[in-house]
């Protein structure tokens, strides 16, 4: 009870939740057509571009602000696959996708001309999180210790590799 996984750490959430050490870093990348790659160094490089996003998702504060202010033309879609297909057909300039999800999708027919830009839009650590009222600090301390040991012996990376392998 009171357990959840992955909500980003914010000052407000730290008042309500206890967080483990970061388990994994999720990379949010911009995917483009190979023949239309561009230099991405910051949000301003996305100004005036049609960017595929998932309807209802928030990406970064800077990205979301640029969308609200009309500097980025965010095109909401129902799924990463739908957005990547729009990109492949030339209807978008880029698509924001979690790297792990995109790896599997890019194996599909018609998406092989897409590639990620080298610089991530963001890197988001994921955590094991408990509501403070659950009083599970002792469990989090044991979890953090096991996580450190798994990092040291390589077993955490092996699990990540297995989980992110393309079938």
C-alpha cells in the first residue's frame, strides 16, 4: 500500500513521498527522418517546428511553455507508433519518444529511415516511491542498498539490457 513507481522528484512531492535512489534513467529523444536531421542543442532549436507528442503528456517545463506560447507546433497523437508513422510520411519535423519504446518501434516496416538526434530532450530518473504515511523508510534503505550492490556487480545493467532488448 502507498507504493508507486517513477513519478519525478519535485519539491512538492518530497513533502508527500519518500524516494529510493534512482533506479534507471529514461531518455526522452527527438526522432527525425535521416534526410531531415537538424542540430538540436536546446528548446529554441524546436521553435517553428511540427513536433509529434502524445496527447495529454508533459515533456519538460521549457518544452511545455514553448508549446503554450506558440513557439513549438506540438501535434498530439494517440501513440508513439502513430507519431513515428506521421514523421516517416513527412507530416512532422520530429517526434518525442522514450528511447526504450522507440527502439522496438523502429524495427517495424516503414520506420527504418528514422533516427534519434544525439542530444536528449531530457533524461528522467525513475524511482521506487512510497507515500510518507506508509512509513516504509526502512524498506527504502534496504532497497537502496540492494540497488547499490546490483550496480556494483553488474546485475542491474544485465536486467536493464534484458528488459530493453528488441525481441
